[in-house]
C-alpha cells in the first residue's frame, strides 16, 4: 500500500538517549543523597508515586496513587493499621477494572525495590508483600524494581499467584513518557511532549488510507528505526476514528509489551488496551509432577524463565480466556463510545494467541475489528509453509 525508502529518526533517537541518561543520573543522585537504605527507599517510593500518577499506560489504569500509610488512614476498613507491612504504594484502579462479586477489589498493591542494576530479588524480599496484598481489597499487585535479576524462587512465587502480579522493570521505567531531564532541573514530574508525524510518515499514512478505499489489505514497508510503530498508531487513529476497535498482532510477548506501552504514551486520546496471551496456566497454579517439577507442557510463549518474566512485565493483566476477552471488548467499546475523553480500544496479541481471539468472536460474539495490524508479518510466512 505504501512503500518508502526514508531517513532514520536520528533526532528522536538522540532525544531518547538524552532522556535515558538523565534517568540514570537521577538514580545515581538519589543514591548519593540518601543517608541510609531506608532514606533511599523512601525517596524512590515518593518518586514512583508521582510517576505512576501521570505516566502512560499506568495513568490510564490508576485514578489515584498514594503512599501506603496515607491510603491506610483514608481507608481504615481495608487494613487493621497503617504500619509498614510490605506494601509501599497503593493505586486506586479506574472503575472499569474493579473486581470481585461486590466490586470491592479496587486497588493495586505496589512494592518498590531500589536495588543496584546487578542485584537479584530473592523470594524472601517479596514474601511479606505477597501476604499483605492477599486480601479481597486488592485486585492485583505491581512490583517496581531497578534491578535486572530475579531469583528462580521469586519468579516461581510470582507465577503461582492467582492475582495478577505485574513487574515494572528498570528498562520499562526509563522508557516511560516522563521528562527525566526536567525532574533533574527542578524536581517536577512532567510528561514528554508527544511526537508528531514526520513528512515521510505522513505520506505513508495518507497512502495507506487512500489504499483502503479500494482494497481490504495493504502493506507498509519501512526500514528499522523509521517509526513504524508510531506510523501505525496514527494510521489506526485516522482509519477507525476515536472510538474504533483495533487488533495489533506481534510475534513475541516482549514486543507486545513494548508496543502497548508506546501506543498508550503517544495516542491522541486515552487508549483502552487489552493484552491477550494464550496460556491460562501462566496465571494459575502450575501443576506439579511427583518429583515436584513443573508438569506444564511447553508452550512457545512460556517455555523459559525469560518468557515468564516477559508475561509479568506487561502493563496490564493479560486476558487468557475467550469469554472474558469478549466481555472486556464489548464493555470497553460501549463505555468509550459515551466518553469523549477516551480513545480507541486496542487488543494486543501474539500470533500464538490468535486462537483465543477466534474463539471469542466465533463462540462469544465478540465485536468485529475495524482494523487489524500485523507487525513483523514477514516472520510468519516461514512458519506457515513449514506446517
């Protein structure tokens, strides 16, 4: 539909590099300023309390973020006391994400780990957090951590939780749409300005929309580093309108997470994102054989420790059930159509998870998509012909 040979996003890359460096400088300054480990942790908690209140995609999901002690005083019915019990922050979920028979599960329990990059989080460091957040008032958990490593026992503990337990990792924190340079200057947490289409991206969008007038399918072929993800977002917004329904398909969970976050940050109106994964057992208790080893069959999405972590690094709890997916999509589309402040509903899926979407449409009457975007589509051809 639109084929281009174009310049790279050099200016955007340089700006991202500067902001990333500012983020690392900020962490170094906080470590240097802290008088103790507790002081260091308190500074990081207060920073993340501000960041999660305004940064996408978390600001789309959280209506309010508070220090635990403030939340406990405000909601005495939810806790016996305001003592530190392993929960650092509490986020109030937007009403559409409340859970439970009486919608009493309205909160996300958050724990912050301000560790060095090469540290590993042991199971013992999250046990009290898991225990304290097991009450009916918490719909999910979020672990915010500045280190890269997680012990196998910690990962297993996270994996076996019935409640969604998400991870906001160092790499995801630095790529939030926060202007870290501004924070270094005056201590204010502000968002980066949203991007605008470059001339060649505008051309690709216009050609694609023109092509859709006479064709049901098309291709946008662009080199690496030229903004395909941003171009596809702006194409979707123009093609389906503010309250349209889009399916975005990618080859891996890592790319799904990255694309979801980027679309949420750069969308013109608040995005309703629904990530889909194919293996329900990843969020339930893993069956064990007689020796205690995992008895779960290998799945191409969840056959390694890294893949399990990728699943938990999603910014939204993943939907694995076709009926639940259909209900979420129908509810979101109906709600968004009445809200001028809300934008598109987007289902993000891996290619391996398309069976869940097929079942949701065929068996549970899920709404048809206005637009389907297949990212890295060339990677699927080989698998098709091999089988």
